[in-house]
């Protein structure tokens, strides 16, 4: 019997728009995954702590504030510091193309921009967790 994939969905920083995060959380739940939504205005420390405490397989970060190149690298650093690099990280939001490559170089598995079908995120999470 396959175990249930656990995903923490997070809104970091001062970004107060969470519609996208809730849509992704619902799509992941509908696909049979367990989703822990952390709510608005989380710090990188809170997100990583939640992922570790919840024994998450992945973290999905929704960000529209433009602070992705500050907040996401901090999350990646905290995962390394806590020896939790096995937690897959993906993100979505208004992220410029030139930053997508930089985020992937930092260890982010995938970046979903506005208009991406939710099925692509579901597929990414299933495939990335299955590999580990």
C-alpha cells in the first residue's frame, strides 16, 4: 500500500493574496495528498519548522510579493541547516523568467507561473516524491 504524500503549502512574507495557494492546496488534496496549509504571513523559519514537524515530503510556496529571491533562498538554507534537504520544494506565483533558473540552481524543483494548470503541480509532486 502506497503511503500518502504530505505537502506543506505556505505563503511567506507580507504577501496577503492566497487564492493561488488555496487552489493548489485543493488540487493536491483532490489528488489524494495530505496538505497542511500554513496560512498567510509565514516566515521561512515557520515554514521549515512546519514541514519538519509534519514530516512533509514537499513544500509548496506561493509568492506574489516580489520577495522570492530573498525568502525562498532562506527556506532552502534552513532546510540544509536542519538536514531536511529530502523535502522537495516547489513554488508558484509572479516570478520573472530570469529568476526561475536562479531558484532552480538553489534547489527549487519546479516553478509554476500564473496560468499553469493545477494538474502540472500535482504531477510534479507525485513524480518528485516517488523518485526519493
